């Protein structure tokens, strides 16, 4: 029993995470890789679709193969990570200050604790089974653009390059083959680091007088984005392969089109949440202009969670809806003050009390005057 339990534990440690949002990530047989979040910027003009995608991964894999189904022949280039910084700035929430009159639990005199005064800041017939369209080095990645019409043929190509296609993943690729889609495979393999270049000294293990390279770094954190371009008369975002993921998946989409675009359904995940919708110039940033062609577009930011990836039942098909703008507003509540931070309620209450005191004093004075008058009259 102990041996069996150890075997199960060891198997869980080396089992690869075969799927991630919008594709399949396959590491070496004895390494692990998992995708925590996928963020993508999608540009669609009615004829051509561009997807710039960035994966946030974890694990110990030094290289991996990534597969993505596409409806037409795709080109793969390197994306610019600064694009996502620009999109985050454009779609971030609007912060507003909202004042209140009466003190609350954290205000004097209810909160007697001392503070520093700082306020809290608020992703064909006759054709060969597998065709290598091209292969080039793009930044840290060795990109092989691969088309295939047979999952078994793709499996053979992966094995030749040191990767293993699972039976489940092969089965999930079959619907794309039936629809005559193609799919591309990209080898993610950062180059080993040059010890001499990195440290200013030679030696792979720290010994002086020798030269060499350090092993390739593991694929972790935010990977360099990849840009996939293909012809498409419909805006589609492949997600079916995500159903093989073992852990919950998180997807962020920035959609740039002529109109506000939203998914037709949730495809087995939580309801897609629109976090931003509005027209932009398309020239706010160089990386953004490169994607939009410098033309005004409507930007829709979507966020979706997949707590149970096995429930994913298709690809995201997005449709145009009314161009209703939306932006999240985050309110910061502050006590209404004047001058050097004097609460207005104190001034108001003090004024009322003074006025009341003055009124009472006047009434008392009047009564005393009347009393004296009455006394004099009686005398």
C-alpha cells in the first residue's frame, strides 16, 4: 500500500499539465508546466483576426510545445509585452471621491486608535498530413509553424521533437480536423544563458578560468507574448482544448473591433464579465497603434473564470452588440471636512448648539424682563 501511494504521488508530480486556455501546453515527459492565467488582445476587422497572447505559467519545464487550432493558415510573430500595459491603463477603473457628512466607525469620536493619517489606496485532400510552414527564432522562443490535418501526424511530429501528445488531447483535436481547421505548434525553448555574459566571469559552475553556459531557465511567470494572425470572417477565440486542464482557468480578453463584442454564451465557465467598453483612438500607444493600424476602434475588456474546465464545451464565438460604453467606477468614501481637516459635522453641530444656546438665552432674558416689568406694575 505504501509503495502504491508513493507511486501515485510520484505520478502526480511528473504528470504534465496538458491544457491551458486557448491551446495546449505540452512539456517534456518528466517536467511540469501549468498555466494560471491567459491574457489576450484580439483585433478583428471583419476579414483578418490577430491574437496577441501572453501566458502566466508555473512549473519546472525548460521547454514546451504549445498547440493552437486556427480556422485558416496562421503566421506567428513575437508580440510586445508593453501592449498589455497600455490596455490596462486604458481599461482601468475610474476613481472618484464620495464624501459623507456624519462620522462613521473609523472616524472620531468612534475610532480612538492612532494612525499616521494615510488613507488606504483603493488572454485537404492530397495534402501532406503534416507541413512545416516555417521555423525561426523569435526572441527567447524557437517557433515552428506547423499545419496538420491528422492528430496522429501531429503526435508523430511532437514525438520527433521530444514531446508526447496525450490520447485525450488527440481526441479533443478531432473536432477541429472535422471542421477542416488547421493547428499550429510552437516550441517554447529559451536559450541557455551565457555565464560569461551574465556575470562578467567565465565558468558554468562558478569556477574561474572555464567557460560555458547555464542551463536554459524554466518557463515561469509571464512569458513573452506571441502574435497569431489568420484570415477569419467571424470573430472566434479557440477554447475547447482548455477542457483538459486540471486546475481552474482564468481568461482575460481585450477585443478591438468596429463595435462592442461579447461572447454568445459562457461555454461552460462563469458568466463573462465586461470590465470596460468604449471607443478609443487606437493611437494612444505605439504598440496599440501597431495592432489597430492607427484607426479608431471599440475596445471591450472581458474577464472570465472556469472553475471546472471539464465543462468547457466549445470555442468562444463573439458577436457585435450595442455600443454601450461602460467603465468601472471605484468610490473612495471620505468624511466631509473644511480648512485644515475640520469635520463639517462638528462645525454644524457647534453652530446649532450655539444658535440654540443663543435662542435659549434670548428667551430667558425676555422672560426676566417681563417679570421685572410685572413686578414694577404691581408696585
